[in-house]
């Protein structure tokens, strides 16, 4: 018996069997109990309910949706809202974060102080509290009637922000979005298989051709989708009690955008600072010795190096930031999570909906991480380019 | 003796040189400095004006608040008990206060390196947590029993944070060890579990544990919603912390484990005496960062419907009487969180500097 216990392979196999068996047993218990409970409540499991009409409204939707729409459409609306939030917040957070990161490593005492104040103020307060704060602040803005347009037609009111917009169909905006995304993926792919080893001049020429093609396609899509008998740009105009024209951004969406961008930026700023500090001092000094200006040193030497250093950390940060968009439920922004939880309450199809929720987040986050990892592979420094 | 420069003049010289280098090196620098200084002064001025100069502090100042543009701190002076203690019975709120202070002391003590070993730290936390629980729950030493449903405010936030840390940390160590196990099935399944949970938002995990789990758990295992949410949060914490610990382990030179093996140490000796202590040392700054994030995100339970400090703060300004002063309550809550997380993150930064000095 003791010999058996001392046989390492046997012991390892038994351990693994126990581990896998334990997890399988747990999952089986879940499945069996779930099935019993479903039967007891008289609910039918399966995804048939997705075709039923929802009967409830969604506050904010990018596509056509009303109370007679089926569940799957509601879920798509929520998903699109989440993606929209992510697509706005991630670049905004990056922009603010990189700026603050540059400020904190600029060598100017005052800029460093402002950057530090920013990071400490926004990083040490929970996101949900910041969100509620911004929401309360936005709601306390004046009525549309009393709000004055600023900066070429932007109106800030308690019922939302109004921005000037192009007079085009929504579908051509979606097409343009896909053109840009497709072009960016094509560029990444070409970078990996073709441009990396190609002659720099011809690579540059091909990049320009690709860029020009993308711009032409976007302009074409906008032109085809223009609304007849209207001007090119629609400005928000006060009619009666409210503004007409332009694009209205609801306070819920605006609060989410501000809170998540500002909060995310404070983390990205710290990552960027660490990246700047990791660059060997000699790199900047060499630029200085060559007579480059401070702006040139920053834009040509320090920033490109820092971006490559922080890229792996940044990928995690982006995934984390996208997960943070679920916070919208706190103020009633109809994101993916909120639509799913409302559906659970309304339809009772708990397990299926939670499955959809988890699958949605896994797919989005894994693809986000996959794309960013490809970006990282494409721009990563090779060999002895960076000597630390 | 006469050629010694008086210290004050020398100081002045250094100061002016340093000032010029840091703030007024070039024309651009001067412009940037002045612009940012103006910005800081403007924000600071407005903030002080709002928060102190024009503010109303007295407890019965509701009417006075309408006369001024400034902050209405009356809502805090009037309703601070609701914010801090929630629905906890009024006469017993001293217990809640002492319990919170106990936990803060425990957290402060665990920052002392003297406690950093496998015996003292768990002992400190378990005894601290037990006294917190006994004080809050009552039923012993003549204290009236008060069920978890009546807990609220800051005490509930602290309770959730402490419970998550206490359950999550051992779990994280186990997860990290399982993930780097040499047995392929165990390490692969563990990697899958950790990566999956890490790519889900905390809110969905809490939601699942609060609302979905009762559906698939056998009756005896359902328990109270509060404890299910805590376990879900602890699981989430453990997955993140496990990766941090694993990072600390990977930073160890391979020779450490090989030497231990060569000396004939068994697995538990290797892990307990060689690997984990050094891995924790490597992973200390990100670990503290993780605790800071965990404390902040405790506030998410308010969405699931618990009466934590966020919810009680909103309740304090939720009545018609004080609904106009919601911003003031948010600022007060922000200050509470800021005090906790700022001191903890400063401590983390200090630790990071200290550790990096030792390594150089």
C-alpha cells in the first residue's frame, strides 16, 4: 500500500482524476438542480424565448427598436450600446491618459503637479461614485430653453448634449465604420506579412494608397447616404422647449463617457509614466545632443519607445476598461449587462441569458485582446533596438 | 572664517537655480508653468469658495442652504449616522463604530513588516475579523443579536472588503499553485477558469452569485445572498491575485527551486519556505494595488441591492428634504473612499521605492 502511494505517476494521475472529477461533479450538480428547478417552475429551457416580443422600452438605441421587438434584438441593442461606449471611452481615456502621463514626466514642476493632482483625485475614488457624481452634475445643467450654444453649436443642457452632425443615413455611418475597421485590419495584416521586410519607400507608397482608398470609400458612403433636401451639416436649433437637429447625447451616455474616460485615463497615465521612466536616459540625451527640440524628442523618441514598452500592460488595461462599461446600469444606461438583467427579470430565462452575457463578454474581451496582441506583435521592438 | 557662505544665502542660491530649472527653463516652460498655475489657482479658488467660504455647516441649516451658492454640509451633519451606519439600530451604533475602527487598525497593523509571516498575518486578520463579526452580530457577551440584514453603511463595506480579503487570499495562493502545477490537466483547467473569470466584469459575477446561483445550487448550499456575493467577489479577487502571485513566482531565478530540490526538500517545504515568501516579496506592490482596487470596487454591491456606504449615502439625500444636496453627499463619500485608498496606495508606492532600493 505504501509502495502504491509512493509511486509518483500513480499518485499524479489519481490527483488529477480527483480534481477533474470534483469539478465535473460540481457542474453536474448545477445542471441537475437547475433542471429540477426549471421543471418545478414550469419554465421551458432553451433559446426559443429570443423570438418572443419584449414589451419593454430601451432608453437609448442605435438601431430601430420598439416594444414589439423580439428579445434577440434587445440584446443586440444592448451589445451595440456597450460597444459604442467602449469605442468612445477607450480612445478618450488613452488620449487624456497619455497627455497626463507626458505631463508627469515632462520635467516642468507645475505640469507634474497638475498631472499628479489629476491622477490622485480620480484614481482613489470608486468609478460608480464618480459616475453618479457626473450624472447628478449633468442633470443639474440648465433646461434646453436656457442653455446657450457654445463652441460652434454644442449645447449643454440638463436633458442632454447636442452636437452638430452630418446629414447622412445611419447605415452609411455603420458602413464607414466597417471600412475603417477593415482597412485597419488589412494594414495590420500587411504589416505582418509584407511591409515588415519590404523596401521602406514602397511600403510607404502602399500605405498611402491604402489610406487614400479608405478615405475615398468613407466619403463615397457618406455621399450615397446623404439625406436629400438638407444641408451638409445639421446644427442643433431651439424649437419651442427643446432643440431639434444635430445629434443628441443623453445625459446617461454622456455621464458614462465622462466617468469611464476620466477614471480610465488616471490608470493609463500611471502606466504611461512607468513606460516613460523605463526608457534609458541616454535615448533622450542622444536626441538632445543631436540638436532635436523637446517636442521632437518627445514625438520621435520617447513616445514611440514608451508605447512599445507599455503595450502589454495597456492590453490588460483596455480589457479592464471595457469591462468597466457595465457600470452604466447604475444610472440606467441600457448597455449589454442592463438589457440582459432586465430580460432575466422579465422572462425568467435566467440560465440562458447569463450564458449569453458571459459568452458575449468572453468573445468581446478575447477578440479585443487578440487584436491588440497582433498590434503589439506588429510594432514590438526587435533585437537590439532598445538596450536597457 | 569670513569666506564661509552663510547657509541661508547658499539655500537661496540652490533654490533659485532649482526653481529656474524646474519651472522657468525656457519661454515655453514659463508659459506652461504660468498657465497651469492659473488653472490650479482657479480650480482651488472655486473649490474653496464652494466647500468652505460659502458653505453652510449647521445641522439645521436646510433653509440657509437655499440662500447661498456654496455647499450645503448640513446634509452631512444631519444625516452622518445614516451614511456611516445605515439601518443599524440607533442605540447600538457604537458597536458598529468600534468594529470599523478595529478593522482599520488591523489593516494598518498589517502594513508593519513585523507581521509579514505565515503565522502572524493570518492570526492578526482572523482575530480582527472575528472581533469585528462578534461586535456587529452580537449574541455573545450580552450584546443584542443584530442580523446581517440590518447592517449597513461603512460597516457593511468594511465587512465585505475584509471577508473578501480573508477568503480570497488563501484561495489565490491555491489557484496560483494549481496553475503552475506540473500536472497538465490541473494546470490547464485552472488556467481556463482563471482566464475566464478575469475576462468577465465583476458586476456580472456578483449578479450571477446573487441571483442565478440559488437556481442551480441544492437547497442546503444556498445560504444568505450577502455571503454568496462575498464568495463570488472572493473568487474574482483570487483569480486576479493568483496571477499577481504567479508573476512574483516567475520573477524568481530558476536556481532557487532547483537548489531546494537538490537539498532534498519536499514540495510543501519548497513552496512554503523558498518560493512563496520570495514570490510575495516580488509581488508586494501589485498586491497592495489589488487591495486598493478591491476596496474601491466593493461599492459595486450597491447595484446588487446591498445597503453599503454608497447606498446609505444616496439614502441620506434620498428624502425630499435633502434631495437638493446630493452632490455634497457624493463629495463626502468620495472623501471617505479617498482617505482609505490614498493612504493605502501611498504606502504601496513607499514600499515599491524601498524594495527597489534593496535590489539595486
